[in-house]
C-alpha cells in the first residue's frame, strides 16, 4: 500500500467518522477524541509492523554472524578456504549461502577428524604393544573456543607418527624374532627341551614353573613349533610344525552337550593355559628382556660346554699324537662327536679318561717321545754332547724295562722333568732363531764360496755336457761369485754386530757345537784358512754333526729322529663342523637346519640323510662305537713295543 492510498483511506475514514458523529449529534469534542484515537491506532499499527520487521532483520543478521564465526573456526581447523559471500546480498540469501558453506565445512571436518583418529588409533595400538617405545603422538588438542586441528599438516604429522611407530615396531619385532630364532636354535643344538608338556603333538604349560613355562609356550606358539620327544620323553633337538586347534563346527546345535553325552557335566580344564592358546608375543620391553635373558642363559650353557669340550680335546690331541694314533681314527672321533650336547661332552670326557688310563700304563713311551723331541731341539740349537749332558743329565738315565718295572718308580716326575726341559729348549730356540737364521745364511754363502774354489780347480768343468761343454756354467759361477762377494761381508758385519749384543743382553756366550761362534767368525776374518785340517773349523753342517754325535745317540739307544715333515695335528672339534672357525671360538651350528625365520624344522631323519653323517635314531644319539682309545688299546694289546734297556 502506497502513501496516496493510505491517505485516501485515512480521509475517507475521517469523513465517515465525522458523518456518523454528526448523525448521532455528538458534541464536537467527541469527534475530536474519535479522530485522535483513529490517528493513534494508525500510528501504533504502523510502528508494530516496523518493529516486527526490524526484529526479523536482527535475527537474520545474528544467524549470519554465527555462521561466519563457525565457518571461520572450521576453516582454521580443516585448513580449508571458505567460499566468499558478498556482504551486499540480502540477508536471507546470505544466511542460506552461509548455511550451505557451514554444512560443507562440517562434513570436511568430520571426514578429516575420523581420518586423524584412525591414524592415531593405529599408532596407539602398536605403541601399546611395544611399551610406548614409539614416543608421544603429535599434539592435536584445541585451545579454548577453538576446534581440534584436523588440517592437512596435522594429517601429515599423524601419518608420519604412524610410520615412525610402524618402523619402531618392525625393528623391535625383527629383534624379537631374531632372539626367538636363536633360542630355538640353541634349544635344538644343546638338546635342551622347553619347559612345556607335549601331548598328541600339542604343547601346554607346566604347573611347576608357571612363568617360565608360559613364556616358553608363547615362544612355541609364536614360531608354530612343537618339540619332538622320544618314547622315553627325551629331547634330541627336533622340532615339528605345530598343528592348529580344529575349528568349531558351524552347527553347534547338532553336538551333544557334556550333560547329554555323559549324563553329568564334564570338569573344566584346571589351568587357563590348557583351555586357550597363549597370547601372541609382542615386542614389548618385558618380552625383549625375557628373550634376551633366556638367550644369554643358553649361550652361557653352550659356552661352558664348548669350553669343557675344548679343554678335553686339547689334552686328548696331545695324548693321541704321543701314542701315534692314526689321523683317520682321530678325525673319525671328532666327526662322530660334533655339537655341544651333554652326550658329546660325556663322550670327550670318557675318551679322555681312557687315554689317561693308557698313558699311566705306558709312561715309558711318553718319556721316549719326549726324549726324541728334546734331541731334535738340541740338534736345532747346535749343542755339543758335553752341553747336552750338563744341561739335562736325566736324559741319559736308564729306564726300567717291563720285566723289572719298579712299583716305586715315579714316571710322572720323570715325564714332567722332560717336558720342562723341552719347554726350556723351545724358549731358547725362539730366542736364538733370528741369529740362527743369519748364521744359516752365512754358512750357505761360505758353502758357495768353497764350491767356487773347488770348481776353479776343476779344469774339466766346462766339458761336462757333450763335446761343446757347458757354456752357461761360467755365467752361473760369475753370478755366484758376485753374490758371495756382496753378501758375505754384509752377513759378517751383521753377525759381528748382533752377536755381542745378544751375549750382553743374555749374559751368555753364543755357542755352536761347544764353540763361541764370534771367536770362529773373527778367526775367519783374521785370515784363517778353512781347508786347513789343524785349524778351527766352522760348526759342521747338519749331516756332519749328526755323524759326530751318532755315537752318543747309539750309545743311549735314542731312536732315530723322524722325518722333517711333522705329523698333522688332528682336526679340532670346531673345524669338523659346518662353517667352522678357529678353536678359540667354537661357532654355533645347530644340529638341524631351519627355514627362516619360523617355518619349522625338518624331520631329523630327513636332515641326517642330507648330511654326510651316520643317521640318528629317534630316541637316542648315535655315537661311533670305535674310538681312538679303543683302537689304541687293541693295538697295544696285540703288539706292545719292547722298551729299550738303558
């Protein structure tokens, strides 16, 4: 309604009101009052309508302001940029546009919040499995009046945190699995059974050791292994793949209840471990500590056994070699007794006891062997006969024979004296080795010089090869003459330098065949002729010295020195095993191979067929019935060597 229409309405209403008052005959004051009331009513109606519209405008403006504030918070929380709303738009259109934008941002916020919660939930679950080793999650809490941040940057932080937790979990899991694999390997190698009960191919915990047994059962459950026991309950390092429990049938109504089948309820399992499978191991601090402690205890047990085996072997090896046990017998014993089981330790200990018994019965052979070694050391040191007699008179003591063996004769003391002298001679030889090497080179040069002198006196040396002679001999002699001319003075000067220093350091003269070598060397440098028979000669060569002392060797019935090639030391118990290293650190080798990491061990009989070793029975380890001690006992009984009479 426009203003003219409203004015016309007011005018017509005023005229009609005046006519009515005139018809009634009212006083003029009444007409004025009626006209004032009409004016007031019109003003109030107009003002009421305006106020109602003003209130509606205020409500729409407040709603738009709330939308703006919520949209701003959602934008800050999600990191999204809100749509631009034109301020000149009508309020109702602005409100509708802002409501749509808020709905869009609310949906985006919920989606990103759920994604963030899912990432943090996975990370917290993994972190709880490894004793919070992954660290604290990124801070996503909101300040007062603000929404929780779920922006793209926050999502990237949550993803990075989850990736970090996964990497830590993977690392700890690999560490745990390596520990468990090593524990299974040690159980198998040492023949130490886990503390579990095995029935019908399934393992269960023992009530006697609840904590230890539960952990062992958890290891077997994680690795899907079950120990294989023999008929008498013994464990020989064999594992089999555990079979999972049969699945429950789909139709449980078809099964009889315990009451239906037996008339009375069946008793429940006494232990929870028998009723349900153990929880799967997780790489928590407690599990890692338990596995490390169990592995350390098994490693300690293995080290102790290997130390015992090595100590037994060291003593056995010397006894075998002293008795001249064939290498095939020694190697066969080592190959037949590989590993670190108690049976192997007992086999070495038993063999050592037998060899000690044989040693006590044949001490004379040990004394003779030691005397041969002492004689070889004397020869290497170029000792004269008088030096030998003064150094060790017990060497020339007559040994009692088998027919007049005195019960009171102390063989152990005599053998100990011989071994001490041998050790002393070995030390002396080590001290003099550098000088003896120089003297050997010097004597070789002197031999070449003498050979040149003898060759120069032989006029037919150039006609030794057919009618044309030997044209290359002169060239060879010239090269030899130059070498003698250059090296001999150098060696003489070096010997003159080192010999006095050695004698001053040790306070002893350096003797060879009873003669002070520096005196001989100075005589040679002073012009003494080597081919003169009446003048001092250099220490004789090995062959001449052996002839000079042959009378002493024959008179004392010393057996001939064996050939220079020594007897090969039998293989150590470590080198007889696969992937062996030196005996100082016996490597760990399981008695059976495994699939990595936990696919289970093959059957021991199949594994043994793959190896070049004798098959092992299911209930007991196989050991060769023939040992070096049994071979030696039979050989000594059949043909005991006659001891010489001194």
